[in-house]
C-alpha cells in the first residue's frame, strides 16, 4: 500500500513535488508508477520507474516537465512537477506493477497495477 502526499493549490507555471511512501514492502525489485485522474476522466498512467535499474518512462503530456525518482532506503517515490498547467489538475496516485519481472518500465493500463493509496489532490489555477 502507498501513501501519497504533497498535493495542493498552485498557480500555472509553478512547481510541486509529490511523494509516495510504500508501507510493508521493498521497492528494489518493483516497477512503481504515478497516475492521475481528472474529474470526469479515467485514471491514466503518467510516469513509472523501476527499482532494479531506475529506468523511467513518461507520458507525452508530462515529458520534459515532470521527473520521477526513487529512494529505496526510505521506500519513497517522488514526482517533481514543473511548469504546471491547469490541465494537470487531478488526483494523483502511485501503484506497483503486478507483473514486473525485471527490465524496463512501461505505462501499462491502471488495471495491471496494485497497492493504490488514497491519492493527493493537485489543483493548478490562478
């Protein structure tokens, strides 16, 4: 299970860092993903990172603006979000890929991930 934090209200163009702490599990051999769900829309994968090689992947909508990182010691996955836009407004979640057996990270459908937390709300508005 994950506990997400760090959300809030921020102006367009500003930055925010989200954190996701894992309870009861090591992240060293996992693939961990960040997701978001905007009002009226389906949950979507936006970034992931592997605990084995720290390979990362980003959705085109956040590539170049968001940076995912992993601290194995504290079992924390961070998402640094820069140049935020109103369309980034959503509840943000993290989860673990159910079927990871090594290799690179891919943004599979949310159906293939588990360990969802309660999420953290990010609102980008002036």
